């Protein structure tokens, strides 16, 4: 009974699973196992064959590219809106990125082979997973552009907002070292930007924790990519409407934030 209660809460808490109709929902339920994921836990390393797929409920997971020299940069962020290991839909797929837990919490795990077999018999589930896969690819592509074109202060604000969208709380445990690793920059740069945001009373930072105090102000300082990232995190609310709305919001943001680069106070 305890397992059933936890799993039922989880199904409601994950956007992909909650988007399935009741019949598909119940059929897939029996394949799922509740797991608690720890902060910094590695789920996959590059070259791994996907054995399990995770549906986050109370956790946030990231994909991180590792360069030959050991440098890292985050390529994707997945929370309760999505699926970790969705590429397992392609049989024989090998992991490209280091995948680890950013924020701890509960997830629902299913064996990759069992999920593939289920999707062969369930067109609705297959369609839903492929739709999310498309959304994830869009995020990865946009992150690549964002990482190369926008200043660190803007990227940090966007990253904090993306975490906030998925964490369900204003306060989350994350160190400056971890932020630097995910953004692919030096810790000193992150420290300067965090101090700038603290001076503006937008966030509060205590060792190992960041608390968002004024979200609207944080959005105003984020790069123009954020509206699209925000829309993608709510893809299940109506994919077509969300996509169009995100593009419109992105264009409006591009026009309204054109003067940001002239702010002398920005790091």
C-alpha cells in the first residue's frame, strides 16, 4: 500500500505520465518503481547503454558535456516535466552526456526494454514520449547557442529560473562550484554575479544554498532565451499553443531587453 501511494502521487507529479489517459496510465503504472535519487548521483556516463528510464517527480537532473580537457558545461535540464533517458526509445542508443542529479528527490524508474515494449503496444505513450523528446532536443539546441552568445550574468539568471521552474521551491541546495561546473565557467565569475544579484536583493546566498527573493526581477535580468525555456518546461499544457506563445514571448523579450548590455552595473 505504501508503494502504491507513492507511485500514484508520482504519476500525477510528472508531466509526461499525467498527460496519458487513464487507461494507458494504469497499464504503465505496473512497470514503474519508486526510487529516491541523491544529489550528485550519477545516472549515466558517456558510452553507457541505457538500462533504465526515469520520470522525475521531486528531483532535477542535468545532462553535462565533458570535454577532453575535463571542462564541463550543462546541455539539458530535466525535472517533473520530462523524462531522463527518453532516447532509450531508440534501441541500442549509447549515452552521450554525463547525466547526474542536481537536486535530490523522488523519481519513477522503468527498465528501458520494458518501456520500449510497452510503447510498441501503446501508440499514445509512444507519441507522448516522442513529443517530449522533440522538446528536449529543442532545449539542447538552444542551450548550445545560449552558452556561446550570452554573457555570464544573463546565463546565470536564466539557469536559476530554470531550476526554480522545476524545483517547486524558492530555496534550493546548490553551491557556486556546482553552478560554475554547469555553466562551464570559473567559480570566480559565478561569485561575482551572485554578489551582484545579492546587492540587487534578487537572491539570497548562504553557503550551499540559493534563495530566490524577487523572481520578476530575476526574469528581467535573464537572457532572451528564458521565455522559450519556460514554455518548454510547460510543454504538456498544450504543445502547439505553448510553442507559439513561447516564440512570441521570446521575440517581445528580444526587443524589450535590447538595452541590457548598456547597464554598467551588470558584471
